[in-house]
């Protein structure tokens, strides 16, 4: 872990807009519990669409991208001894 100064353009709950010092453009900070919820929503969407749907592949790609962010998030928290802010089903 390291400590650096960041620019905060908005600190709105669940929609903070910040710029990392090594990046040109700001990004949106998504809290871990919100990310977990988005992953659950993507899972439900894929289930509703079903594998035979013409849009399943696009929904599944979105689900996989979100899941990779969540997997990284959980790994980093575990590495630093921080408990997850959600139930890891």
C-alpha cells in the first residue's frame, strides 16, 4: 500500500469522481458492496436471458468484466487483512 494525493471532483455517495495521479482522466469510485451488487445484477440478467438468447454473449461479457473487478477487489482486501463489506456467497 502507498499513500498519494488524489483530486476529488465529487464526493457524492456511491459516485465519487476522482483522478489518480498517474491518470489523465478522472474515474468513478465504485464501493465494493456496490460492485458486488452490480455483479449480482449481471448474474440475474444472464439467467433471465438464458444461453439461447441473441444477447446472452454481450451480457455475459459484461458479467465477466464486472466479476474480474470484484475478484481483484476481494484479493486486494484479503492481502491487506480487510474484511469484505458484503457477504461472499
